[in-house]
């Protein structure tokens, strides 16, 4: 009899815990932020990150194995660094390391997030410059929008990444995507070409000549 009572009490406690967890998860889903890494990288994310940063920190701490909550937290941290950097160099470096840690933690739990990999590469490029592995991972973990493809191409051509043979091959997918939407990206792509490193210029010129000779001839004017 005592054993049966103990089993019932244990079952009741477990049921209460599961119901409470389910209710809390439901409330957490309702409060999930609307931050998107695409918006962060393309410049459409500004003040919203500051208002959701605290909530995303709490949710990430409460649900350390939920990739979505961790990604929200990482985006909020990265937005503070990329859009509102601290004036003090020491604080800026500390914030950047914290953002990189948050992004890395999210990717450890949920690695199939190409835009988050690109966010990590962007953060690293502004500090120690070891952005190449994260940049490659952004290509290998899934498709991205045309806006992000342009931002990623700009990241490749503006530093030494364009000298890496594997990176040059991976970047061709972004070049095809951008040239397929040439009416939208012609002016930004020309600006990216002007600002590119010599290897980046070569990559853009050779690819344009092969994929869109008319645009390649246009680039020659710059």
C-alpha cells in the first residue's frame, strides 16, 4: 500500500513538472523575439535588438539546448556590436568576444544556420581576422537569400578570403545569385568591386566575364 502511494505521488509530481514545463515553453514561444540574422547583416535591424536583448538572454539561459532561443540571443548580442559599438576600445573588444561566444554557443547546438555562420565570420573579421573557417561554413550549411548572398560576397572580396581557392569556388554561387538579380544589385556590386582587394577584383571580373560578359565589360570601366 505504501509503495502504491509512493508511486502515485511520484507520478503526480512528474505530471505537474511536465505540465509546468510545457506551459512555460508555450509562454516562451509567445515571447520569442522577431530578430532575424538576415536583417542584422543587411542593415535592417536597429533598435529592436536593444529591446529584445534582455528577454533573449533570459530565454537562452532557461533553455540552453534550444537552438532558436540561443540564436535569438546571439543575434541580439551581435547586433549591439555591429550596429551600436561601444566607443571605448576595451569595451568594444569585450563586447565582440561576448557576441562571438554567444554565436558559437548557438551554432554548437544548432549548426545548420548559414547566416549565423556569416555573422560569426563578420565579427571575427573585425577583431582577430580568422574569419575564413566560419565563412566557409556559411556556404556549406544551406542556402541564403539574395541579400545575404551579396553581403557574403562582399565579405569574401574585401579581404584575403578571395585568395583561397576553395573560397573562390564557393563564392561562385553568390555571384550567380547576385547576377541573376542584376537589376537590384548592379550599383552595389560595382561599389563592392571598387572596394575589393586585388584577388577580390580578379574573382569578380573573371566570374562576370564568364557569367555575364556585358556586366564584365561594365566593370572594366572601374
